[in-house]
């Protein structure tokens, strides 16, 4: 029997992972206005930017300015992404973001080379240095994670044993520094996951680490995003990353023209219909999806922004029935 969670936490990634893959110009004003609109939806966590080389990811060249210009909502955590110590130092220097650490390793060496110009050994060494930076600056380390955890366009299927080995290595690294992260994040970076793979991986990890929370970062590359989220929910997963409008995707994954991350408003709609709480206003989220579609200037794959919120249609049907009864 499925053990669905009663409440699901969603981290919104559109302003970060969504915008970074866009080729057209997006102004800082537009980015800030979008983040501020997201802040009013009830979302509790928003990734606003990446601190990466602007020559490689030009859409993130204004990351520092974005952080200084957003209007912080006291109920929202604002985060950034970094791949090395230089990026972490930039994020800390903003004085704006909610900085917490994650030890994230990558299961595909071919993807590591394309994404970070790195190898397994260098990735481990760089992660160890960043952990020491976390400790020295009293930054909490809440999570370990594995990128390309389900498959890679350049290496094929990723053995489950490799994912488990990397999770073990990340916990060893953390514990050597006196840390005990409580969350394990699985990133389907290139959209290889299927519901069967989600159930198998989450079940195996839960058996190995029964006291840890598991989170999923899902892409909709092959239309499996919502199905994979549902499979995660069946396994009790209560933390998801998502992108409004279905924006997103990794610029180094080799998925030209593919859909982006699992769509936030579609996910929230499904959760609402299942009776699972999120604290998010779906109508405001749909407005954000319409806003970001206009910003990027091309259609986005999310469906609920087109089909609408069923609650509004239910209200209309009830009002029509009441009017007919009173006539």
C-alpha cells in the first residue's frame, strides 16, 4: 500500500536552472520581477541563480546583482548554486542568500567532464575542500546528493551500486568533519528515470539509510516527470525540485530541444487533487508560469497553465447550479 506524505516541500528552480539554459536575452529586471512574484505564491524555497563562469553560462552573469535586488519574503529561503569554492565564496559575499551546504557527487564521469571539466577523483577532492570551507565558516551541511543518478546520455545506464557507493563516500566525507546530513538528494539530470527505476532506487536507499529524508530532482525529458514524481510519492518522498512552466534542463546534458524540469504547477495541481498539502497558491503559480512564458518568448511545456485550476471550474459549476436552482 502506498504511503503518501501528508505535506510536500517544493524548491522552485526556474529562475536558476530554468533561465540558465535560455539562449535569448533575459534582463535582470525581468529575473528580479519573476523571483519576487514567485515569493508571493507560498513557495518556501527558491533557487535564484548559479555562481558559475559567465563565459560558460552567460545567463548567470548577473547573479550577484540579482541577489542584491530581490525583495526577500521572510517566509522564503533564497538559495544559489555553486560548483567550487570560488562560487561558494561569491554566494556568501552577497550577504543575502540562505547558505547551506550539500555534498553532491556525480555518477557519470563523462558528464562531469562536460559540466565541470572534472574527473571522479577531482570531484571528490573538490568536494572535500568545499566541506572544509563549510566547517570553517560554520555553514550547516544538510544534504548529500548524486547527480546523473539514473542514467547518462554519454555513458548509458548508471549502475545502482555506483550511486550507493557515492552516497556512502559523501557520508564518510561528512562524518570525518563531524557532520551528519539528514537528506539524500537524487538528481535525474538527463531525464533517464522511469517510475520503476524511481521505486527501485528510493526503496534501496531507504533500506540502507532508513533515518534519512530523500529528495528528488526530476527532469521531464521523455515525459516521465509527473509519473516519476508520483512514484516517489508512493515511496514516501516529500521533497521535490521543480520549475514553473516546465522551464529548465541542463545545458551540458545533450538534450537539444527536450522539455525541462518537472513542471511546478502541474506537480502542485496533482498534489492538490491527491489531498496532499504544499502551502502553495496554485492560481498565483499559474500566473507565474504565464509570466515566465512571456519572459522567455516561447511556449513552455506545462499543462495546467493551459487547462487551468479545476477548483475554479468547480466553483463556476456550483455557481451555475445554484443559479439554475434559484431560477
